[in-house]
């Protein structure tokens, strides 16, 4: 009964900001690496950012300096703060939780982010 529920997407103008949230349930949140992926129409899904259980972060080059990933263990929630948004950031953003031992991977349903003037 693991569930990941994303929220916070919407329509913003170029240069604007959004904060995405992903609430996890039915899992031991601290045991999982949490990631944000995105998929734009006609494009493959790509990794945006990820944060380990210990708080280490990694970002795709195209979002470095603009996006920040964080997690709140008390709320079983991972966030993606997105600043200086560009039209190229338009995509469905999906939350992913995974761990290596034992191997597990879960995905949320996604939230739409549209950056347009």
C-alpha cells in the first residue's frame, strides 16, 4: 500500500517559482532515496534531482542553481523548490522512491508544471 502523492504543480510565467511536494505513505520513508523526474511531451523521462536518506543531493545540469530538493522526515515528504522557471521546464513531474536492499521502487502519479507567458 505504498503511495506517493505529488502536488504543487500549475501554470507559471517564465522566471516564476513553484514548490512541488510528494507525500509518501505505507513505507519507511527514511530507508528510501527520493527523486524527482520529469517527462515532457515527446521526450523521455529524465532525472531532475534526488536526495539520499542521509541528505546528499544530486541535480541535473539543467536545473543546477535553480532547483532545490529537500526532505522532511517528520512529514514523510520530499520537496522540489523550482525557481527561475523556463518554458523548457514544462513537463509532468514525478516523485520516485527507491532503495537497494531489498530492491524496491515506487512512483507517484505526477503533477503538471507548465511554464508559459
